[in-house]
């Protein structure tokens, strides 16, 4: 609101058209806009305020904050890059080791299949041996009966030949069973060795990734600290820039240093001063002054 608007609304006030609530609402909105404009002026003009004695403290505090922020941003970038590299290292490490583990698991499955095959063969051999034993016992009884009943020598010799053949077949099955058991023991030893190798690889993954993860955790904590400090500096910087903007807008042409700081931003200074007067007019109208 300019002076004409104030006079016009002051006349309306005399006729009972007050709109007090509306004036306060407008004044409060303009206060918010004024604060944002002062902050903006401080952000864009503070670097040209180095020759303003009244702002020496704020100017050099901002220069210090700017340097501190740059250091923090560099550290944040370094830590972020390092963590990304460490995460890639974990990925590559686990991928390589998992490939080795997959190969060992495949080898273990092949060995386990060998054990299963040997067990099946042993079961078949035992069934054959049991059948041979049954036939052997039958012929043995037959031989005994014929001998007691004075069977012919030829029959007895034939039965003895059959018994001898069955005994040899049984012994072969016995030897095969022993051989297969020895093979199973050998394969089970290999199976145990593969299991131990798999366990060792998994332990290796855990140990290596734990160290890298610990470093990532330390970096993440440092990152959080840097971000917190950066946030504090940003709030302090915003406050100092706001103070500079307030002073520059109130004293835009008082000294050469002030003129240097505001000459590029006079349009913004003009808007700030307009809102200051408008706020005063709206507050006076709201109070009936």
C-alpha cells in the first residue's frame, strides 16, 4: 500500500468501512514477504559489503562460514565417494567368493551322488548275496539228506560242485561289499573336505565384509556429523545474511561502502522499502490511527 492507498482507506474508515481484520491479514503477509526480501538481499549483496564498517563482523563471519562449509562439503564428497567404493568392493568380493562357493557346492553334490550310487550298489549286492546264501543253504540240506539216504556219488559230487560255485559267488559279493564300503569312506572324506572348504569361504566372506562394513559405518557416522555441522552453518549464515539485508535495505546510500553493496540491487531495496511503508500503513489503519 502506498500513501494514496492509505489516505483513501482512511477516508473509508471515517465512514465506518474499517475492515480491521483484513488490514492485519495484509500486514502479516507483507511482513513475511519483507523478511524473505531482506534475506534475499543479504544473500546476493553480502560479498559487496566488505567496505561497510558497520557490517565488518557479519561479513567476516560469513567469509569464515563459507570456508568452513567448503571444507565440510569436500569432506562429505570424499566420504561419500569412499563409501561408494567400499560398497562396490563388498559387491565384487561377495560375488567372486559366491562363485567359488557355488562351484564347491556343485562339486559337493557330485560327490554326494557318488555316495548314493555306492549305497544303491551295496544294497543290490547284499540282496544278491542273500539269494546266493539261500540257495547255498538249500543245496547244503539237499547234500546232507542224500548222503544220509545213500545217494549216488555222482549226485553228491554235482551238489558239491554247486556248493563250491555258490560259495565263490558269495565271496565275490562279500569282496564287492568291502570294496564299495572303502569307496564310500573315501568319498565321504572328500565330502567332508568340500564342506570344510565351503565353510572356510563363507567365513572368509564374513570376515572381509565385516571389516569393510565397519569402515563404512565409521564413514557414515562422520558423514552425519559433517551434515549436522553444515546444517548449523547454514542456519548461522542465513541469520547473518538476514541482518546484512536488513541493514543494507535501511541504509542503501549512506556511505560509499553502502552504495557499493546495494548499487546492483536497488530494485530489490525499493521493493523492501515499499513493503515497510505498506506494513506501517496497514497497521495504522488496523489500529485506527
